[in-house]
């Protein structure tokens, strides 16, 4: 490909970040997904299991596998939600809180490293572009809406 496309730059960068986080997580016998989950759980109040998937942008089946693994490792425990008997709250165990702090330290160290080499104005532009891309996708303004799609033309 001659010109670098936006999606390629995003994908290649995210894959590099994910690899880096997974390498760090291996040192703690974990994964990036587990670290992200630890950071998404409220350390004081717990988090409803139904709120975690949307918060993390993850499908329920993938999340349930991660939560099961985290429970087996003693990072989390499930407790009934006192405000909704049908719901379960995910709480961090003391070990989970420790691992959450380790995950947080890795994320903050990455942020510091990037901020040390990227000028504040460039970083502000990056966040602005990221926000705009997310808005375009959320509002489904990426592709024009037409009556006929390539698939419907062939039928």
C-alpha cells in the first residue's frame, strides 16, 4: 500500500500496544484483557457484571470467560447486588486490588513514556481525532446510507 490509511495506522498501533501490554501482563501471569478488566471494576463498590461488557467494549461471552478465569485465580468474587436481587456485583479480592494497582502502574508508565516524547499539542490533536472517529462510527456516518448495497444488487 502506497499511502498509509487511517485504519492501518490505528490497527498497527493498537496491535503494538496490545503486544506490549500482554508482555507486561505475562510477568504477573495475566493478560491485557484481565488487566483491563481489573481497571474497569470499581475497587470500592464493585461493578455490576452487566455493566462491565459495555464499559470495556466486550461481548458477554468473551467477558464471562475472562471473569471465570479471574475468579479461578482469586482476583475477583461475585456477590449479590443488594439493590437488585437479579444482578451480581463483581468485587476485587485483596489479590485483585494488588493486581489492579500493578496494571494501573503499567498504564501510567506507558502514558508517561508517550507524553515524554509527544508534544502536548500533538497529543491533544490525537485525542481530538480519536473522538471524531468514534463519533463518526457511533453516528454511522462512515459510509453513505443508500437503498442499494453491493450485496442487494446481485440478488
